[in-house]
C-alpha cells in the first residue's frame, strides 16, 4: 500500500466514521425521545386545549366529556383532509341524535395571519357546504396532540380518553366501527 | 487487500485521487457501493426520521402508520436516488457500474452538515443535499474517462 493509497483508506475510514457518528447521535436522540416522538397514543387523556370556532364560539377539552368525539386536524390545502372531511360530514348526519360530536380543527400553517386563516377556512366551508364544527388552531393544539402529518384523526371516549388515533386518510367504515364500539347498546 | 479496506480505499480515493481510483477499479468491483453508501446516508441523516416513523406506526397500528413509515424512509432516500440516476446519466450505460461511488460527496457533505447542525450551526434546509448532489454529478463527469467500460472491464 503506497502513501496515497493509505491516505485514501484513511479518508474512507473518516467518511464512514462520520456517517456512523451522525447515525449514532440520531439513534440516541430517538431512544431518549421515544415516548414523545409519535402522536398522543390511545389510553391517554386529551391534553388541555381550547380553540376558537369558526362560528365565534370556543371548544375546550372539557367539551369532549360525556359524548363520543371524533376530532380531526386538517388544512384546506390537504387533499386527503378534504376527502376525509366529506366522510366525517356523512357520519355526522348518521349520528344526528347528538350521541357523537365532531370537531374539525384547522391548522392552516403557512405563516398566514389569523384574519387570512379565517377568510380562507370560511371560504372553504362555504364552498363545500361543510357543517362540521370547525376549530381554528395556530399550531399550539396540534403540538399538544403531537400531530405530525395530516389528516390526523382521534376518536375520544365519553371519559375524554383517546381511544383511537389515525394518521393519514381513515375510512369512514373504520371510524364507524370505532364509534359504535364506544356507544352504549342501542 | 481485505475487502473492507479495499472499500474504504475506494470511498476515500474518490476524494483524494478520483481518477486514479476509478482507473484502478477491477471488473465487478464496488457493485454494491451504491447500496452501502445509500445505507450509510440513511443512517447518518435519516435515523431519527425512521424512528419517528416507527413511533407513529406503533401508535396508529394501521396501514396509515405503515405508509407514514415508508414515506419517512422514502423522503430520506430521495436525494441519493436522484443523485444515482443523474450520475448514471452522466456516466452512460457502459460505465454505470461506477455510479455508486458518486454518492461519496453527498454522504460527506450531508454528514458534515449534520455534525454542524448538531453543534448549533444553522444549515439551510436542502442545501447539503443540493451541494452534495451537484458535487457527485461533477465527480461523475470528472472521472468518467477513467472508468473502464463494462466491455473493457469484463
């Protein structure tokens, strides 16, 4: 092995060591933060939160008590969210007697001002004739629920405990099954 | 030379003496370099994303969670895959067996940027991938004449 060849091997070792060092650091970080990396898991009480709703009211975690609740995090720019909102709308009509409540929490992001968010969401709601109760979040509620990709949908029991969590588009049949399992025998 | 030392020589050689290293490659040598360097890249910059994907899949325990995990891995691997395709285009079909080594600059730039970020330096998003990818393509263009064609090597 001549000098240049030896230098090349040494540089190769440094490259691999640097890559493994970075990987090791991320692995350690992942292990330390493991419990906080995923979304809020089933079995946990919903965190304390309060959102302004599009109709001018407020919705807080106490309002989840006593009913089965379906809470979804969405944005107008998210096609899967828009598709899922249509399913939730239908489910809301199915459970029109009020035993199940639905809350669609918008987290528009994108650095918009609150006024711009309201205008955009109101425009979407009007255009799609959406009747779901819509909350407006500046990101803090999504953060407390550890929401990653959207749509992010939770089924919450009447006791305020998260029972099911879905990331990405969830089928209405799945949600229906989960809701039915939480409702008292009819 | 021991195969591991030989692989380290290839990776380092791409930075120290690229043309000489490419010229000294034997037939069939380094066929899996793309896979090895791609895996090192994934380990270096994507371990936390993959762990996060696993954490999501564990909580949701459904197809959506699994898709999120696959998407986390896919997002990390986009850069090396794009660089490999670009380098293969530059090298041409007859020299494409050397494309895997062109991931070395991407791996080095990404690893250094990762270390810099870990030590509090602000590295703009996607800049390491763009810089590393461009260096990889430039390296492919530079060493192209030194890589034996498959016909000549075989």
